[in-house]
C-alpha cells in the first residue's frame, strides 16, 4: 500500500490554491492593462507596478473582493457591472489614500484623464473596471475554476499555487525592503 501523506492536504486546500492562481491572474491582467493604458497616454512604454514582477497586486486584491461578492450562477451581468464599478472605485480611492500615507508617493495618477477625482479615480477607469469585473465573474473565474479544479490534477494546482504565492511574497518583501 502506498502512503500519500500530502494527498488529504492537497485535496482540502485546492480551492485556496485556485484563488492564489486567480489572484496572480488578476494582478497580471491589471499590470497589462496599466502598461497598455499608460503606454497609449504617454506614447511610449511606461513601467507600471510597484513590484519587480509584471504584477499590480492591487488588481489581485480587488479581483478577490469582487469574486467574494458576486457569483456567476446567481448574479446578473448588469448588476455585476454597476455594483462592481462602485465597489472597485471606492476601494481604489481608499487604497490611493492609504498607499500615499504609507509609501509617501502616488502609484497612479488619473489627473490627465477626463472626469477624474483628485487624480485618484476616474470615470473612464471605473467603466473599464466594470467591464473587467463582468469578464472576471462570468468568464475568467469559471474557466480558471473549471481548469484547475476539474481538468488539472490537484497536485499541479497545489504546486503552481504555492510557487506563485512564494514568488509574489518574496517580491513584496524584496520591493518593500527597498523603500
């Protein structure tokens, strides 16, 4: 008989590791959006993000909040669009204030965007976030869950999730140590 001491742990924690993968997915998509938006506005590539990795982890945190609030099987796309715009805009504004107080610098500035408030939030970004949240709740989240919880082995999900978590945490520590 083969003993598999980790199999119970891996089985029980698989949803957590899937969330870690989703967090990194949202963080990467946020970084890509930031690079594209700032690149278009500046006319050249602008390095975005606070970490060394191509991630904007604030998008990961916001994505996890949105996934905690909304469920694709019970919520309507219009409700997700409008409510997530409100939720994410309030979180973005409060995050800007917190980050500015802690780091003594602005990580984003919408002052060049039309319909902005104090350069911390913008109507345009709010609309983009609403669309992104609909895509997250109704497309990305179900697809990632299906793949990592049904198609992919639980061991692969565990290893990938743990590796991503360790890598992101190491980058946060290294980046924060430089401040």
